C-alpha cells in the first residue's frame, strides 16, 4: 500500500530553492506536501537559519526571550547570560529577538551594578557622549531617588552623595 499524505521521496534541493525565493518553512511544507518540521530540519541541517519563522524554532525564540528578559532585569553580557541560563538558543537568535523588541542589550549590561548607595537600575542611554563623561542612570538604595552619575564618578572610590537624602558611602 502506498504511503498516504507524504511523498515517497522528498526533493530536498527544491526546499532550498524555495527558501532562497523567500518562502517561509510553512509555505514550503504546503508546496512540497510534507510537514513544516521536516522542512525546518532539512534547512537547518543544510546550514540555513530558519529562526525567523517560529514553528519548529519557536522553542528557540522562547528561550531567546527568556535570555532578553534576564539581561533586562539582571544586566550582564549576552555570553554570560547564555552560560548561566543554559538554554538551547544561539547568541544571534537572542540578538535578533531583542532587535525585534526594540531592545539594545548592550545598554542593559550594567543593570544591577552597585556603588555605595547607588545602584544602576535602568538602561544606559547613549547621548552622543561616550567614555568616562557619559551618564549612567542610578537609583539611591536609601531613599529610592533616581539620579545620574558619570562613569568616572561610578569608578571613583566613593561615589557622589545622594542629592535627596545625603547618603554618601
Ligand atoms: Zn538618597
């Protein structure tokens, strides 16, 4: 009896050609008459990134979102977050997902950094200046006042006093 619903042999070259023409894995699956998961596996094994499609890669995108959330809340570098969380997702997928969400992960790197009574609690905003003179958003842990200090001040032995409660440690 003939196998119903799936061709005996699938033309994998055609899958790559359709992908080059810009079809999604779902559209290719409909065209060829096989499952989207199969298309995704063929493309992935051939070194083609199918991350944008969701589908078989939605697990990776979910993992990527978890990594992005982790960095937003805890700061740190992407590589460190990936090691710490141990999720099956590539760094490039995390960057792509972050970009889709309008997030520049680099600006969140210092979240959670503490200096005396100050704690970095918001993404760093790049405003033309760079290096020691650029401002870092910080919050006073004593009175919750939100302020900004420069990188230079953040790396000094004693950070500047809180202008609201006077904490200076
Ligand atoms: Zn304060």
